[in-house]
C-alpha cells in the first residue's frame, strides 16, 4: 500500500502527543508492508486477514486494537480530505477484548506489603497513621467512609457508614483494630463524639489528600512503589483476602457493592497467583 499521504496525515494530527504520532507512523508502515492493494479497495476480509496476521506475529489484543485505530484514523483522514478518487467504504472496528482475568500486581498491594507499611508507622510510633492503615486494611472502607467515623462508635465492634448513593451499612470492627484506634484516641485525648481522624493543626477532619500523603510516606519508607499504594488499594486487598474464605455476595455486602460484578473486579488475583492455583488444580489429572 502506498503511504504517499502519511506525512500530511501526521502533520494534520500534530496536536497529539509525540508517542501517539510515533505509534501512528509505525502502525501504518507495518500495514503497508502487509497490504499490497490500493487503499480504496480495503474491505472487511482484508481487515480480518490483517488481524490474523498480527495474531500470528504474537501481538496482544490491545496492541492490535491500537494498530486498527491508527489505520481507521488514516482512512478517515483520506476520506475527509478528498485525497482519494474512490473513498474507502469501510468503518474499521476494533476487536472485542475479554476483560483480563487477572490484575496487574503494580496496581495492588499484597499482605506482605501491607504489613511492611504498618511496620514503618509503628517504628515511627505514629499512632494516627497506624490507626488509619489498619482501619483501611481491616474494614475495606472508602476514604470518605473512614472520615465519617466518630469516637462513640468504634468500641461497640461495629460502625455505621454512609456509602455511595446515600446507602448506609454496618461495618464490623475487629478487636485488633479497636486496640489501634484506642491507642490513637488516648494519645490525642479526643472528646466524646469527635471524628476519629483529625487534622493535628486545626482540629478539623482530615482531608483525602492528607490520608493519601500519610500512606505514601510509610510506603516509601517500606520501599514499596508509591504508584501502587493509595487508599483504595487497601479496599482491593480487603476484598481479595476475604474472598478466599467467604462467598462473594457476603464480601459485596461488607464493602457496600450493590453489584456483585464490581466485587469480582476487586477480587482478581495476579497472573502469577493464578498460574500457581492452576498448577495445583491440574495435579488432579496426574
């Protein structure tokens, strides 16, 4: 396929980031080496053949979709700018990609990493941070729910929080978590009924940013990538941990998911964990 209008196409897209333009150029040159007919003759069978060709080269579905997008943008440019005598009568669709059955390990924390973060907070004797880390890890609450907690609630072993969509739910508080919150409340000398997690400067409820900053500080000290440590990562860890011994609908109820499919996303394991489980399961065939 002749790419005589490639430079003009890239110039027309010069408002895009450099990496995107580079991808367009690479993808289109690859297609031109595969496709030997005139671009105006392009049809759905050609696209199917190209997809098969790319799969044979070992490209993954997401990369193939990127390459098809590059081709679609180029065809739209040619059609829209009247560069062809005969327009391409084809809309190039991407292939359907099944949702990954595993989660990227760089997007979640594991139990070992949770314990290392908590250990750093303990080393600093930062009782507020310890209470925050354990509350997030032991309850799976959202940050907005964490900041609702008051001193009159936690000692009962259960707290009521307001989640998304103005839905209220009861959250169990483990004995170890009661201990860690108690240590912080005693040190700070909270007044009855005050929010638990207070700003030390002005006695106001902490902000999301402050919670995130504290977590990342101790994650850094624990030599864990800060990009994978954020408050919601503790919610993922909570769901994943409970799903190993508890039905998914019960996990969903505990974290306030109205749709169990949302909980499924939270309980995905890493590819390596799934490989180990598969290996153990397949032993039954021997």
